[in-house]
C-alpha cells in the first residue's frame, strides 16, 4: 500500500527550515525535525534528503516571488508597471529575507528551473510593452532593460533585506530606474512620474 504524502508536512518542513535560516541556526537533519511531530525520515520521504530540501527552499522562494509579481495588475502605463514589478520584487525580498538568501544559491539546483525563469520573465514582457507603446526606443532589447532593472532591484534587496543599508535607501530606486528607462528612450519628466507611481515597495 502506497502512503499518500501530506502536503502540509512538506510545507511545515520548508517553513521550519526558513525560520532556522532567519534565526541563523544551522539547518541540520535532526535540528530541522526537533520539536515537530515528524521524524528525520520525513525529510527523505518528502525531499529525498537534505539536498532535496534545499532545492525545495530555493523553489519556494521563486514561487512566492511569482505570486507577488502576478499581483501587479497591468495599467495603461507600461513604464509604471515595470517599476511596479521591481517594487514587488523588492517587497518579496523584504517579506521573505530567509528564502531570498537561498533563492540565488546556484550551488543547489532548482526543482523547476523553467518556473523560476518564468517569474522573472514578467519583467521582460513589461519592457516589451514599453517598447511597443513607444516609451522605449524601437532598437532597445527588452531582455537587456529587464535585466538591468532586475539588477537594480536585486542590489537594493541584497543591501536592505539581507544587508547593512536602512530601508530609507530604497528611495534610491527612483533616480536609478528613471535614469535606466530614460536611457532606453523615455522622456525624463514623464518617466520619473511613472516610476514614482509604480515604485511602492
């Protein structure tokens, strides 16, 4: 008889590992299940061991990011939307700093790499909308602009959510994104208004 896996146990172990990371506790097999109703065998049952758990942690980070980005409703202003996606990215990092640290640990594989890529592809789609709407130059590569926008958001997230800078530093995103989007072809004053409207982490 095959035992049906309980998704609540899987979620509990992922959340428990995330809490340990937040508390700077070593995530070991025994420490992970200590104080929970499951044994160490559960880690093998649900993740095939600790390496599988780390894969699941990375994937959970991207899953939460994808949900956050999906909450950004497209508006009539694609530049505002691109800035809003950056703000949502940063907001996710601030809400899940423990998982954010793990998301980009390339030493561990992802459970579903295409799904993780799809979450960040939303930035590319938004940049394409900016080009189609004539806000960005026709010869601009949307992937390049999206990547640069992501780099700005990732840098701020790393320095604020998991690093030394105070949250006041997040305001630097407005001039940086405005400079990036203006270089891509947008008109400076209009661009700044759009970025300010969208940048609400």
